C-alpha cells in the first residue's frame, strides 16, 4: 500500500494543515464520525464547543482577532442549520471563516434521509460562496478554493458540505499547488487616475473628514490610515466595525458616527464638504436618513467590493481596491502634491477648530454615581484596566454601545462585535475564539444579562479549555436596548423587556469549577475587576448597574444624524 | 424598467440558484430567464429580464459580477444586440377561419408547426412587442394558449472575456503527510 493512500477525512485534515490552520471549533455528529476518528490522533487542535452556533462565532473571534481564517465544523442537518446565524454574521461583517459540514452519504442525498438538510441551498445566501463535494477527487481543490475565497477580496464565510462517503473513500493524495477560479476577480490596486483625482479633491476641500470602517481592519491599513489623517490633518471617525483602525487616543480621532455616535462625529459628518470613505458601506446606522446625510459633501469612496460603491451614496471619486494598497498610493500622491496643501489650509484650520468646539460642547463623558454603578462607569473602569491593549468582545445591546463609546483601542483587531447583524449571543463565544488565538492576551467578554443567557452553555468550554476569559455581565435586569426603545417610543410600556431570575454568578461559575461573583457598589467595582483580571483562569463578574440608564447621544430611527437626542429629558417638578 | 442582462456562467451545480437567489434577495423581480449551454459545454448562457428601478441598473450588474461562477455580465438592454423571443401558440380554428389564420401567420413571419382538426400550433419569433401583437391577433380567431420563452439576446460586439488567472497557493508543500490509512 502506497504511503499516501488516505481517506477523505485524513485528506481534509492534511489540507487544513497546509492552510496553517491550528485550531478548529466544532461539534460531532453521525456523518462527521469518520472525520472525528481521523482527528483522534491528529495534531490539529479541536475545541469542543457546546452549540454549533458558538463554533462559528468562536471561529469568527479567532478570525477577527488575528486576520487569519477561522474554521468551524458541524454535522449534517441540525448541526449545519445551527451554524446559520453565525454565518450570516460573518457575511455581514466580512469575516473570513471556513465552515465544514458533514452531509448524508451521496446516494441518500435528496431522499429525506435521517439528519439530511439542504445545507447547500440553505447557506447559499449566507455565505460568500459554498460547495458540495460529491467526489473525493475534488476535495483538496475545493478546500483550498474555500480558503482562498474566504480570505481574499472582501473576506467572508465559505461553507464546504462533505458527504459521509467522501470522508470514508480513499485515494492517493497529491497536494494541490494551484487553484483556478476564472470568475473570481479581485481588484486590489486602485485606479491611478482616480487616486490622483482623490488627492486633488482633498487639497481642494475646506472641511474634509475621514470615515473609516471595517475595510481598514481587514486590509491591515491602520498605519496608512494614520498617515493619511496626519498628512491632511483631518478629523477622523471610525465606524463600529472600524474601531481600533485608528488609535482612540489620536488627537484627530473624534469617535464613532451614527445612531449612538459622538456629537462631534455626527455634526462633522453633516457639515463636511468632503467625505474620504475608506472600507465602509454607508450603513443606515451610520447615515441616518440618507437624504439628509452629508448634504454638502463630495465623496471619495475606496472599497474592495465594487458593489458597495454607489450602493447607498453616489461617489464622486470611486476607487475599487484594497484599502492598504490604495492608501499607500494616495499618501504618495499627497506627498508629491504637498505644495498644494497651503491652498486651503486656512479653511481647514477653521474646520478643525469647529470640530474641536463640537467635541467640547458635548463630549462623551462617563456618568458616575455614589450609590449605583453606572454602565458608563463600568466601561471606563474596564478601559482603565485595558489601557487600550485588551481584546474586548461585546455582545449586542446597550452595553455594546457604551463599550464602543468608552473603551479605547490602541490597535486594530482588539474590538470584536457583531456589527452588521447585531446577533445577541456573539460576545462570549467570540471571546473563546479570540483567547484561543491569543493565549497571552487579556480578553474581556462584555455581555448583557440577556445575551449572556444565550451563551451560558459555553461556560463549560472555557472551564474545559481553562481559557482565562473575563466574562463581565453588565446586568441591568432588562433587555436594556429593548427597554430603552419602549421607554422612548412606546410610552414606556415595557413589554417582555424585564429579565427576571438571573442565576447566582458565584454558584453558576462554581458549578463549572471557576470563580464568579456579583458587584453592586461603585466603590467595590475597581477591586472586583482587578480581582477578576488577576485570576489565572476564567472569571464571571456580574456587575449590577442602574437599570434605567439610556444610551446617548441617540439618533431616532429615520432621523437625520445631526438631530441627536443628547440626554434624557430633565424631570419636571410636580 | 426592464433590464436585459446576459450572463456567461460556469456550468456548476447551484449556479442558477445563486443567480436567482441574489436577484430575489435584493428585491429585483425576474420577468423572464432562459439558460442553455454554449459552444463550450462547461459554460451556460443566461438571458435574464429583470424589472428594476433605473437607479439600480449598475447595482444589478455588480451583484451578478460578484458571483464566483459568473464569468461575464453584459447589460444588453440597449445598444448593439439582437433580442428575440420565441412564442408557441395553440389556436383553435374552425373550417371557416383556417386559411385566414395561416395567412395572418405568414404576414408575421410565423409558421404552423402542427395542424389538426381542432386548430394549429404556431411558432413565432421576434421582439417582444411584435409577439404581443401577433398573440393578440391569434386570440381574436379563437381560444388560444401561449408559451413564451422570454428574451434571449446576442451582443453584436465581441466583448473580450476577462478571466482571473490561476493562483499559486502559498501552501507549505513540505508538510509531512504521516498518515497511512485503510
Ligand atoms: C438574537 C437576537 N435576538 C434579539 C435581538 C434584539 N435585541 C437587540 S438588543 C436586545 C437586548 C439585549 O439585552 P441585554 O443582553 O441584557 O443587553 P443590554 O441591552 O441590556 O445591555 C435585544 C433583545 C438581537 N439583537 N439578537
Ligand atoms: Mg441587560
């Protein structure tokens, strides 16, 4: 028998190894048993999660924190369908993930066999591309194509569905050296003429603003972004997906725009005469009412996905390309034309002063109280401990917005959240993936009392893997974001918003063999957080915060972003 | 407006599903769609008519271009292209109007492909407006049933097919394969 006669399961592991995969997150089932058998004595690390959705979220956490492809694995039928939410999440946020699912034996496909689901059909719209491998001979090629598609161009999730008999069949394995996807065209370089026009527009502008998003992170363009911002000396905003793309402490950084963005960001985005849009998609949460968005602005739009350019807002200078490559050239162009800088510099200095005034008028400032922990207080304490260096995985809700507003990031790939889909249950499993990828880093999972209860099964995973994730539950006793909207827009008729019966964290963590506690007093918060961080293993800290705090500023849905509600209505004397 | 797009697609499983899926997910209404293989049996040609807001025309093309199995996308709504549709019409005829129906078909350049005591099956091709007219005329003669193919088109300009080249995967080919399995 020849040395390279291998079965499909083994060949798959071989291909994953060649793609430099070092960990996969998964959950076994009937049709993936041959694969799990091959994993039994294979060096590739497999992390057993407690729900397939979390396998994919963990793979995303791995990918978001490293830029490498995250890999998850599920069985056919229910295993595959459990992945769907997280695949959509990865799709919306352009995260490179390869999901491998088992499928019933090829002969049974289409017969409503036990645990058969049309995974290929179901996941067509929630992946960048998907494959059903019907022959073992196609497997190596397909796996490498999947990694290529997931990680290049606009990244995204790719699913490979593999029937049980393909795992079991044997063949002589020859490694693949080339792949050919003739219809997969990626334009990375950016059009030189357009880049020159962009530089021209920049020097002509009086009120420029840099609007940077997840594309900066995906492209690894932080350094180039910083150079651009400094060269033009323009104010800069980062979207929820772009936080960390620019150091939060940078003097030109004026925080996040949009629904819960800073006053200065939203005012500047409204008054600007030139938006330099980099790896963003003019999402409705950023633009508010589109017709009223940046009414005086010309737009330079750089994106690797041509379909994003002009989708929501017409671009005056469209540039299809990778943000890093385009910015490198744009910076060069700006250097070469530096003599033009003076032309409008006086106007731009005035603009900077105006933006600074807006920042001082309504800064993002944490609230404090001596008798209850304010959510903003919690976030600023986490910020103090992190010092801009910790990985922070947020779930979805009010806590996510406060974390985005008050925690600073010195680098990209530290802030992980479900931006486009807003999927509750993301934060904790994403932290598991991030901690696996970054064993020596401090990783916080900041979750709400609602979202945390969607992820509780994964307490077993952190215990099992002894992952030192710091789970911080911002416990307001409510589905806070729901309560806020019901208070503001539904006459405070709180319907299904209260969360009664939160488990005792000490007992809950204790049941899994690690420490947990509740903190309620502001004067105990700092020590409690420090104790959690000092713990070598996982820690569950339940922080009771004021229940009725709302996230401000807030742009009501459908409103223009300069029409922010800045603070709660002041109580009137009876 | 009605937009006519012509796609050159790899003949891969699910390719049709991907095209129709993207169109429906983005809210574009498919008016007609035809698919058949090309001279190269590995490729298919799709002609699709979608009902879109004019502002969305470019977006439809871009979304089609994003599909990995789609090799080429052309907007043939206007410009140098031949656009044709086929209609098969079964019309009930009486001994009195048989000759008139055949004459009418001849005027439209259509022809009877089947004849029986009940009537005719007639094949007509042309642009959509011409077919509309012809069908109206046939209906005036008697009970009719119509099957239309939807528009198919061929561009009159040679458009160079731009394909992505093969990529060398930067794989660690030295990785030891230590597995010997049954
Ligand atoms: C899976 C899912 N279901 C429902 C929602 C709608 N939703 C958005 S925020 C929110 C409340 C979250 O509550 P909690 O986790 O306690 O966080 P808080 O807002 O209180 O910080 C809900 C229900 C969602 N985003 N995701
Ligand atoms: Mg809550």
